[in-house]
C-alpha cells in the first residue's frame, strides 16, 4: 500500500483554539482536501426520493466532480462518474430524467444504467476490443441511511453508521417530523454561488454567535423572537458529535415554550391535517413531543446541512468558489405543512430571500479578509470555560460558543494528517 505525503505541516496551521488563514486561500491545500476529504470520506450525494423509479437519474457531485445518481433497470442505486471513458466528454448534461441508456454526444458511445458499455458507433473500427473494461467509472462505495444517499471514493473505510455516529439521532429526529417517517425532496433545488472557500460555510452553519448581528434586520422586520435563541440568556446548545459533525440544538428552548409547532412559528390549529396525521402515526403523546422538539439544525461533515426547514448541500468548486444547493424539506403525508415549508424557504433563501444573502456577504468578506497578512491567525476561544460533556459524552456549550468550530477543525486535522493508502 502506498501512502500520500503532504508538503504542508497541518499541525503548524491548526491549534486547539486558533487556525491559520492560509487554510482558506492556498490552492495546494484545496487540492489536498479533495484527495483526503472529498474523495476519501463519506459525502452526501442525494436522496432516494429523487430517483423513485427504475432508470431515473439526477446529476449530482462529489466535491467538484460531476456524477450521475441513477436507479438502474433492476432498481439498484448507482453512482456513476459523468465522464465518457473514450475521450473524457461529459456524458450527460441534463439535470434529471428517465432513460435506459446514456449516449455520449461526442462519438456516440452508449452505456446502460449500470454503467456498462453497450456499444459504439461504427463498431468495425473496434474489432477485437473488449468492452468489459470500458464502462463508466463508479463510486466504489454507496450507503443509504433512511433515504439519505452517501458515496465514498475510497474502496475501504468506516461504515456509514460509524461515520455518522451521534449525528444519526438528528437525522432520526428530522424524519420523526414526517407522518410517514419519510422525506420527499423533489420540489427542486436553488443554487447559490459564492466567491468563498467551502470551509467558511461549514463553520457558519452551526455558528450561534453571528445570527443576532448578521440577520438582525430580518429579525426586526419580521418582529421575530428568533434572535433570543442566540442571546446570552438562551438555553440552546452547541454540540460536537465528533467526525466533524456539529449541531445547534434548539430543543431546550422549544421545550420551555412547550407548544406543538412553536419551532415553526405556528400553532397546531393552523395545520390540522398534519397534526391529525402525526397523531395517527405516533399517538397523541409522542406526536406532541415530536412537534414540540421540531426538526434539527445540524451540519454533517463535509457537505450536508439541515436547517430546520431546508436542506443544503455544499459543493466546493475551487479554493475560492463554492455552490450551495438548497431545497425545502418536504414530509411525505404532510401536505399542509409542506406548503408553508416551501413558502418559508423561498422567503429565506430564495432569489429575493433574506437570510442566505446575509450569510453569503459574510462568506465573501471572510474570504477576502483571509488574504490580509496581519493577523494571520483566527481565534476560536469562545466558550472554552463552559464547555462540558452531555449525557452521551459529546461536547456541548452555550448557543453562542465555538465548540462546533473547534470540533470541525479537530476532525479536519485528523483527516489531513492521517496516513492514506
């Protein structure tokens, strides 16, 4: 087994309470991240609801690498590299569809939905050629957890259960909010491109220190009490699950409120069909607790972010450019709540939305600022004195503390320095 050696001393750039700005803008570090993180660990790709039928496909990515998420003719999920093995042409340019074959537009090589080469134009020129070794590239490992599809370019490594660890409980919490225990992520994705390094997004998603300032205008206009969740008196928590997964846990605040659907800014009488379906599925007592706790706010490293009402997928394009793909969460069997989930998603992260525009401005300012020479080190000390372990052994702290950022960088350092086969 060969090992990949690094020209960068990451332990000299990442300390327990500070990180060096070079980590965000160095193109060599970005290329190494692709190999050691994006093309090695488990990466979220898509959801089974996006390809419900045989021969359905959706174009997706692992990092900047385009892939095809396919349900083949036997109904099995495949992750195929979107590259013709003949001359490297991008095989499929359509975002989604249903087809039994993929034909390269350059020289008409044709592949089935398993990725196998079926034939090529003017076949007499290939007499004696073995087609078996000329199929599409495949993502070596695929795992599905309750509809969430993950892929890993590494042939060996931790199982998806080992990778998710305690974050599985947050996915379970999300799915409990569906009367059927399932999601339907088919309303479409918005794409937001930003001139910033992908790690600024990962750090920000469970940062409870910024919302009261960055999003103050929308909180004031909407006369929302959400700002209080990020204040000094909040009982909400930040949590480090390990493996880079982090959470902003709002359940302590929702349990104080003790109102079903209070997390969603509404009441049970305004969504009667949803409440009825939840009661029928879980029983009145369990349904009430689920609807009090609401959905999670969790960042699953390196690219899946669930923000109460939305699902984000972070895609790095280059060291200084990233795309956030976002869709509204939709619960199978929850038509009336789904309508409001779509409306609120458009209001917060749509083309004229309020929240994501605020965050994107900060990402781009952060990236520009990272190149300023002094100070070179960025500080992550907030909340060290009140960091503690919860009943499951995970680090937690106040809602505004940087427990999550420190956890992300601990895992990043491990991935970037451990021996690679």
